[in-house]
């Protein structure tokens, strides 16, 4: 997300929001929390794990706000039973996690690393023992460095390597894991990592970024039939980070800028996934930077899926800005209420976004696979973390989700981002998104007030 320069949080004013009850979503609605491997696991050298692009990037001075890395993070690799206990005690019905590719393939052997597979197998068993439905994401940004050394996602060979990963994981876990997400937020992989360069691998080249995006989508399309072959009852999807858009003004120039931004930020991913190819106007606007697309690629990318994961954080306000970015557009800094990331707080954007997607694409079921907020949490003398603003954020976004359900949008589940405070990429440990506070010096976990509210919401039907 390109909001690094936005101002710090402005507090949530107003009366206590009205939150829906769990029963209003129906008994089959799925409630979870999400995490990702590099952000929580740590154990960077354990059991044959090799270097990832984030290890290399974080070791480069000036890349991470506090100079930190994910080498230790929340030490979830060793503390996962405690973390899953927390998930169970909150009353979650599902837990979304991701696979660290560098634990599975080390670049020297074609065989997967059994110790890496064993870790995820134990983790999945732990979820099932606690009544948590496992939702596995195959790629949440931690590419092995050895693959980056061969060209990374810009090299078409990485597509095949990803299919090998999908094959190994679904063979090993597919008897127990039925929900598979191929990629998390391909826009971030491509644009933040390879055009803006403030995510690993830190490349700043539009052409590379668009080729990366194409290969990521292609790898999704190639992996879908492999997952289905290995797990006949699998439900397969992909998670995109999406923003509802507003024009900076009603002027024709700002409206046109919003359309251009929409072409790259939203339709560049959704259109090919649902069989429409890349948007023609955007292809023309991008000129020489467009990716190499081989015959048949677009058919592969459009492999039928069972659901779409939507990661929602905030709407973007777009202005015409000649000479700015690939499409002469600029995202304006947020006005009004914001989180500590400087991101606008706009719950209605969630219902609006879900309705638009369901209207425009045959996406089957929708799941909110991430939604959450970062605030500057403080542990009080009594040990409490009174994160009032996050609790309110959650209540208001669940009210917007309830609205989407009432409007007939086929949204079937919600995963809060995140279960734990964790390594927030280029922001290091300076940004906390967790419902559960992590003291990184002691690794102590503490439920914040937002977690207590989510638990009360989730357990209302059973208590
Ligand atoms: O922490 C990230 C996550 O890895 C991907 N989606 C957005 C979150 C908050 O920035």
C-alpha cells in the first residue's frame, strides 16, 4: 500500500458503535484470524529452512523502519501450541496461515524438505484438535532467495517452482486441509516489491513488476488443477488486496484518473482471473511496460475457482497527477479518522467493495481473508491493553459486513488481521495489528480488549 507518508492515527470519536450479533450472520458463517509465515514464525535457520527474499532485504540497511527482521518474530515456530490455544479460546472456527516456501525447497534437491512439511503437518493437526478449520495460503511473500537469484517471479521458471510447492503441500496436507489460497495480494508482490521497491526484493522497475504480476497469476492458474487433483474435495481461491475508489473531485480529469487507477489496481487482477484478459485501456496506457503473455496463458489464469478472498483495509482517493506513477495518478493522503498507519477508517467501504465484486464477477463465495487496524497499543500497569479504537474498528466493520450479507452479497466468512502483533514488513515491529499483544522481549502474549470483544461476539451463541 502506498500510504507510507500519511499522518499518524487520529482517534475514533463518537458514541459506542452498534455491533451486530454473531447469530445475524447465520450458523455456517466462518469466523477466523489470519497470520503469515514470515511475519510470525521466526526460527529462520530451523530444520533446513533457507534464506528468503525478506531475510536478504531486511539485512540491507535502510529497508526496515526499525532495522529489524523476521528472524525471531513471534517465535511461532516453537510457540504455535500456545497460539492455537488462544485461537480456540477466542472461539474461532477457522485459522488462516501461510507456508514458508524456504522451509520446503532449498534449491539443491528436487525433493521437499520433510522437516518443513512435518512442521506444517503438526500445525494442521494442532488446528484440527482445537476445532479450527485450516485455511492454507501457499504464498505470502517469502520467496526463497535462491529463486530470486535465478530471476524470481520475473522469470517464468518460478511458475513451475510454485506448482511444485503446491503439489508437495497438497499431497502432504490435503487429507486434512481443504481450503487453499494460492497467493496473498499479488499486487503487493508485484508493485510493492518490484516497482516501488519498498518490499523485498526491492526492485524499482515497472516492466519487471508487471511481468511478476503476470507470472504470479499464471502460477495461480497452473496450481489450481494440481491442488484439485491432489485434494478432490478442495475449495480453492486467491486473496486480493482491494480498495474502493473515490475521485479527488468530480472534475473530468480526476474521474478519468480514478478509472486509470482502477485499471491497474483492481481490474488488472480480477479481469484475467475471471476470463476477461487484461483491461485493454490499461494495456494501452502502460505502453512498453506490458508483460510478455504467451498463447494460452490467459486461459490458464482463468481456471475456475471456488471463492475469492478479499483483503480490505481502506478506500483510496485518486487524483489526476501528470508525471506521477505509471498512469499519472496519485493517492491523496487520508482525511478524517485514520489508524496508526495513516489509513482511513471507512467501514462502509467494505460493504461497497464486496457488493461491487459480487456484481461484476462470477466469483462464487467471497471471504474477507484480512481486515484489521494498527494502533499504538500500550500495556497498562495492570497488564491490560485497552485498544478501544481497534475494538470499535472491529465492531464497525462487522456491522458493514452484516450489511453486505443483508444485501445478498455471497460473503461467507471473515478473518481478522491479525491474531498476533507481528513483523509488519518495511515497518518492522513499529506497527501492531494484533488482537493479541506480543512482548517481543519476552514473547509474552496478552489478549487486548479487542480480542476480548471478539471472543464475546464469537461465544455469544454458545455461552
Ligand atoms: O501485514 C499485512 C499482511 O501481510 C498483508 N495485508 C496487509 C497487512 C497489513 O499491512
